[in-house]
C-alpha cells in the first residue's frame, strides 16, 4: 500500500514538471529588454565621463610639458618652423608620447570636418589644437596675440612668443579640442605622428567650411588647457562666443581686442 502511494506520488510529480509557456518566455524577454534599455544609457554615460576625464588628463600632461618647455626656452614653441608645420607637437613630444596629443573620443567626421582634413576614412580621434593666432580674425595686430609666434615679413620667418608676454596664465588658453587641421601635403590622412601638419584652435567659424575652430564631442562641450596647467570643460558656444569674456581668454594680454574680430 505504501509502495503504491509512493509510486503514485512520484508519477504525479513527474507529470507536473513542464517547461516555460510562450507567454512566460515573452515576459522574460520583455523584462530583459527593459533592463537593457535602462542600463545602456547609464553605460554610455559612464563611457563618456571616462573619455572626458581622460581627455582632461591628456591636456593636463601637455600643460606640464608646455611649461617645462617654456621654462627652458623662455618662449612658447612655434606653430611652424623652417617651413614645417606641426613644430609645437614636435617640441613637446620630447616629454610626452604622441598618443597624448589625441582626444580619446573617436568620431565619424562630418562633412565640414572632412573638408578641412581632406579625410576619406572612417572614425578618427581628433587631435588637440594649439592657440596659434589668438582671437585675431581681421585687422593687423602689432603682435600675435596667440602662441604661434610673431611674423617677420622682411625675413619671412617667425619669432617665438616670449613666455613673459602672457599677462595672466590662469586666463590664457593654450590648446584644446578642435577639428581644425592644416595639411601641407594634400591627401595625407591626419595622424598625430606626421610632422607636416598643424592642429590649431581659434574662437571663430571658418566661413568657407562653416566649421568652428573648437570641437563639441563631449556632449556639445570642449575641454581646453590654460597656461597655468588647469583644464576647463565648457560648451562649444562659450569658447567661440563673440563676447569680451570669451575672446580675452585667447589673447596673451588678456584683452578682448574687438577691433580684431
């Protein structure tokens, strides 16, 4: 009797074992999809924050290298030297590796970016641009308000910007996120280790390309390094704003010089 009961119980238990129904599977998939939808934005945000932090770290290291250079040379590196562009990168590469000159964010170049870079490839890591000309877009400044050196028209050469020309290092942009690139060898793909290229930043929009001299790949923000080695994240619109507050940050005398806009 007990044996039969146990057999019946055992058979009943086996009959009750079954798999998921279609409805139950759909519910599970829906829950997984919901969890994925909730997690992906958070993961993307964390990735962006990590890239922004790394970009700031890169620029800070470049700031240390730049100050070491200026202390030794008592001047800022030229943007171009002996007809070769990219001299400022070459000067600092004795202290920091080439990888530091690129923002960690990889982007697919827009039409404007492509036209300036003469680029036909896929994603690239934009290089940091040097404050070569300051906030001088027109007119004839008596000196170059940026860091790229003064031009001597009689000798067709440049004189390095003296280190003591910068009035307020904490209010002087040295370099930062920029899509602007000049290539003296047309068709060459932009890379950080090619000396025949100059990466520059400026607070204007190039009319013929409709492209600003400041990047926007940190959620419409750009990071810039100042001469005292601190970095600042701010909207692209702030860096290129035609205001006294923004334009004075690009000039070594810390004046807006509206007459040069």
